[in-house]
């Protein structure tokens, strides 16, 4: 297992608002929609679209963002590698949550069917 401690504090202080436009660009460039992105974020966090927009406006850090989230009980089904790390092996809770989000956005951008992304 790789040590992610050098990333953990940086990720905690990063704002959701700073990353969100990159998520939108990534999925739209691959023919997916902002609405699908919001659906994926809602599945993971329980946040409505309005709540997501509010967190962007207030420039919530990922630490604040995930502190307010109600994590989907099926997140243990998210498996694989993102940014060189196997998501199921990340030991820092916040870093793992951010990487879950990255993984879901990646799957959306790669054209995976929504039913497969939303592991219910």
C-alpha cells in the first residue's frame, strides 16, 4: 500500500469549487452532461444540485464538503486505481472519499453506463 500522507493535507485544504470546473470539462469533453455529473456527486454524497452549488459558492474545502456529506452505503463497491492509488487501499478517510469522487467522474467521462457507476 502506498503512503498518501503527503497528499492528505493538500487535499483537505483544496476547495471543491477549484476542482469542480475540471470535472465538468472532463465529462462534457467526452459527451456526458453536467446533470449526469451532479447525479454522480449526489449518489456519493447525498447532496442535491442546490447543495452542490452552495458548496461551490462558499468555496468549501474538501474537508468541509465531505464533513457535510452522507456517504452512500455502497461505496465499498468502488474499486480500482485513480491517480496511481488503489482507492480501496487508501487509509486516510478524506483522501479516500475524494478519490472515490475522482473515480466516479473518471468512469462517467469514460462512457461507463450510469447504472454501473451508481452501484446500487
